[in-house]
C-alpha cells in the first residue's frame, strides 16, 4: 500500500502546533512499519535554513495554474541517509541478524519562494497572510502535479486540515481522469474544526473548480468558500483525532457551522486518537533533561523539579507543588479561566510556570501576573524545546483547562513524564484521562470548576504514597503511535474500526 501524507507542517521540518507532531510522527511510524509512505510539505524559509545541507533540488519545475496565471513549483527532496538521520527511522535485524533498514519513505518539499519564503507559516502576530488562499491552492495542486509528473500512484491520499482540503475535491473533479489517481482514495483528518480556511467567493475563480460546486452541498459557506468543507464533501473518509471529538463536532455547540454537513457524512466519519513519539518523549532517555528517570526510579524527576525551581527563581522547597501549562496562549486553551484562577492558585501556596506563544492581550495579562507574583509565577513566552521538556518533567501537575480540545498531546506527554493532568472533560482529554486514576477532570468551563479540580489534585498530592502510586499509574499508560497507525491502515483498507 502506498500512502501519501499531505500536510502544511510536519516535524522536524516545520511546526506551529500539534498538526506537525501528528503528521511527522505518523509518517515515521509508517516507515518503521514497512509501509510505502510519502510525505508532502511546503518548503518554508525556516525549513531551508535548518536543513540546507540535506535538501536536494530534483531539477523538476512545474507550472501551477492559479486562476489565469501560472506560478512555478520547484520540487525538492531528501536523500535516504538524511531521512534516517533526521526523522529517526529505525533499523531492524532480519532472521540472519543482518541489519536491514525498513522502507525509508520519501519526502517531497513543494517550493515557491513567493509563497513560502516567509518568516512564519501562516501569518504574523497581526493576522493571517492575505494570500493564504493562493498559497494553499498552489500547494494542493503542486502535490497532485508532482504525482502526475513522477507517475506516483498513491492508494491513499491522506490530507490534514483546511490547508489540504481542496485535494479530495480536486481528485473527484479536475483530476478525475488522471490515470495516476485511478485507484486513489482520499482521507481528510480534522485536527481542529475551529480553523477552516474561509475565503471570499472570488477565490473560486483561482481554484480551478467549477462554480456548480459553490452551493450549500458543496464548498460554499455563508457566501464564502470553505477549504475544510471542500475536504469534508470530497473525501472518501473523514477522521478526527479522538472518539469524543468525532461526536462533539456533530453538534451545533462544537460544529463551528459544519455540523450539518458532517452529520450527512457520519457513515464515513471516525475518531482515531493521536499518539506521541515515544522516542522523542522519553524521560529515561531525554537529551534535554539534566537528570533522567523512569517509573521504577523517580529520583531524577525530583532533581528536574529542583532545576526548574532554580530556573524560575521559585519560592518554597522541593515539596511545594509546582504546576505547569505548556501550549498556545489562546482562548481555545482556556487561558481566560486560567488567568482568572492564578491568584487563587498562588494563594494555595503553589508555584506556576507557563510556556507558550499566542494572543497578545493574554500575554500582556500573564506578564502582569509575573510582576505581581515574581517568586511564584514564571512566564516563558517563546517556545523553547529544552525548557518545555524540563517543565514536563519537573512539574507535579499539568494544567489543561481547554474550552475544547480535539485530542491534545500535552496531557499524554505529561503523563509519560509522571506529571498529573488537571483538565476539562472535553474531546480527547476525556478519552485519555481517567479521573482520579491518571488525572483530574472537571466539567463546567469556569475558573471555579477549574480550581475545584486543582484542589482535588493538591489534596492527593499531600498524601505522598497515593501520589506516587498515581504517578506510576500515569507512566504505565501507552500513548505510542503503533495502535493508532494500525487503525488508520485498517481504515484505508476499508475495514470497520
């Protein structure tokens, strides 16, 4: 089976959020499973800078239609040696004990400096790039044209989020007669329904799609064109990133205006929980940690906590509860109730570290908290991988008060590191956290309900034996990608999952 994963970002090449982790790690998992996998991703400025020695120009240039104009698509790739080194594809031994590499997969970068040679992937702190419609029309058509040029015949075209949403509908319209796609099925994974790629109706003129698709059953959305809706309408299979979220998005409360079209496609909709990369996130072998540890020997976790307290200049001693938040500083992540609860938390004699980038007004508010509580509150408003790893390891409690959470990776990573989550009962948080066994869940979206969950966690923390038992219980959880990848493969094959 040949599987093409198409995504606007993928680790280790480009990242703004969880989409990159999921797409890059799923590709790596497939290659380690021996699946013939391909990865298509834009060639961004930061990617070129970071991987300048490894990226190779194929010499292929393709003219891509954007309305009546053409834009040049230049195709790049990595050699197999770079693939193994950069993404960690493993080696295995055959029955003769001779090392043999698994299928390396192929990575294609879609290049165009006018569209992708920018400091950020989708926009600036002041808003999205105004030509994002052109940029991702170009990317979608570029992927399909590369397949045509190189005679790549994928069995599955696995698309991710709105940036790739036009591909499923292209396969059923503009490219329906292309022999390379005669046996191709498409999948679209919705990582976050709150981001849909909505553009003015005039964008239809540059998509290459016929205006007959601009209706309620097609790509039209309240007078605009909706790229994610195009994917939902066109795909053979629709997935999202947890079973609970697959149910939530069918409701008006969580459907962001697309619940109606999703309800019409429930027979083709399934929730498959994300996983995390157990090689990257491993407290027993983490290059970013000053001390490593495992569930049988937790002393390294206490040493990491001491290092984190020192870095943040926190008050108290090693027994003072340390709470962390790592993620986007955005309303979806519950930052409003988190900021409301900070004074109450600190009054409960805890220390808090927050790491992440995001919305300016929330960052300003959090900065004021740092000034107000200098020895109990620490804000790191740039994403720093080393600091994030230390915070996952060194904290006692991990905070996820999300308004909604399609899957969430932070709680899985935290549990892998023995850090107990306090989270709202929504989406993937419901599917991964067992209340009072591996974390603490609260229902109502309010600072009061959030604080009630924190107080329950602190009460358990006060009993060291019960807390240690809970820490080991969370570390026993298995959130590796193998099970989820197998479910995707079953879906591709048409098996009921």
